[in-house]
């Protein structure tokens, strides 16, 4: 995600990547070289976040770190007066989210959590269509990954869960589509496959959610699909309202590829390079954030709404532990 965000930014005329940092100096150097190869100035390489935040050439930071360290980094960035783009989820605790919101608002910086799905054209269209379909009765959102993600892509899978990593997207998206907030959740989880591989995190989580105006929703996440599945992510959303139904299936994104070694559905809605230029929902979301940083406008995704996604997920994980429904308001709704 760090590389993808950096390449999207490096192609913009209204922004320049002045510095990068990473846990791996080699990874930072490779990214700096790749940015330079695209015709942009080669960014400085800093040994850590403190050095990057102390750099006067840096006006804004993009945080693409493991889920559980976003909060403290946002506070430090806000206190340094830097605008912030942070990968989802915003944080993995309400306390850290509240501290980040406080620091962001007190220091007057622009901050946005990169829930890029709001820029997928079909989802944005669904938001408009649902305005005319009456009250929502029920919603369902599935976001499941292949086992490649927790076993090979993430070295820190045991520090998060499939719900934090996947359902955070869907909770933001469905809450936006419904124009409402979750008030109560009941969640269950299953451990087994990943635990047998030495990774202490659930295989799957299902969250039953009640919204404040009466709609009910199910958020499903799992990350043990076999790697033979034709996409890394299986994503589907459905919303049933009084006067209509909207279904959004992203399993296939208009391209089918068959090769001697396999059959796949190449992804192109979130990240793609078109005629040499990074594009898609990621690039559009980042462009929106850059524009907000330059103009001072409030982003489409407020930092408070992302804090509320964290509250829903913290309540869900508490429900898993207690095997009881949990009111999100217990976590001091923002």
C-alpha cells in the first residue's frame, strides 16, 4: 500500500514526495529510486518517523503501517503540524482513535482515513440511488481474502484480525450508503486453520449490526480462501430497502484472464496503471485528500466517521470475547 500510494502521488503536478521512510532501509531506497525513475525528484530517505516529521520539506504524511500502530503515529504527525492520510483501519482501539481526533482537531491539520471504496464508481452510484429507495431494511457485506494475505503478505497478521483488516472497509462503506451509524453489534469468530499454522488470529468473523434507524446488517470477513481462487479478494455488497434492492458484486471487474497455469479475474477498480498513469479508486481518493490539504476543505471521509468504524469493530471484538451483544455507545460515540 505504501508503494501504491507513493506512485499515485508521484504522478501528480500538485504534490511532490519529498521524503520516505520504512522499517527497511533497502525498501525505502527502492521506492525512492522508483519514484525518480518516473521522472520525479528523488525523495530523501529518513531513518524513521521522527526524522521525517522534523523535515520542513514535508507538509503531509501518508501512514501505511501495520493496523495497530496508526494511532500513535497520527498523534505525532498532527502535533508536528503535518496533514495526514492513514490506511484503514484508522486505529484498532477507540482510545487511540479519540487521542488522534483530539490531536488532529487541536492542531488544525487535514486528516483522512483511506477508505477508498467510496471512490469506486459503482459504490458512489449506489449512494446516489439509495437516496430514492426509502428506508433500508437489511444490508450484507462480504470481504474475504485468500490465505496468501495472512500467511505471506502480512508479517503481522497475528496483530490484527480479518475484521479489522477487511470489514473496516465495509462498515465505512455500508454506513455511508445507509447514511446511518451502527448502535449495537453481536459478533462471532472461528479459529482453526491459521492457528494450526502458528498464526494466532481468527480464520473468520461475522458481525451482526443494528443501525440507529432500524436497519440490520451482516459483515462477513474471512481470509482462508485457497490461493487457487481467481481473485485475492472476494467482495460483495447488497442493500435491501423498502422500494428497491442494490447489489454490488466485485468478484469480476470486467476482465477474465485464462493462461496455461490458471484462471483469474484481474483487478482494476482500486489500483491500475492506465497509459502509464496510476488511476482507480485509490488514486481518486488520494487526489481528493491532496485537494483538501491544499484548500482546507473537510474530506468526504471525516476523521470522526473513521473513529466510529473503529468503535464498531472494538465493540464487535468485545462481543466475540463476551458472547454478548455490545452497544457501540458504550464506547463514547463521537
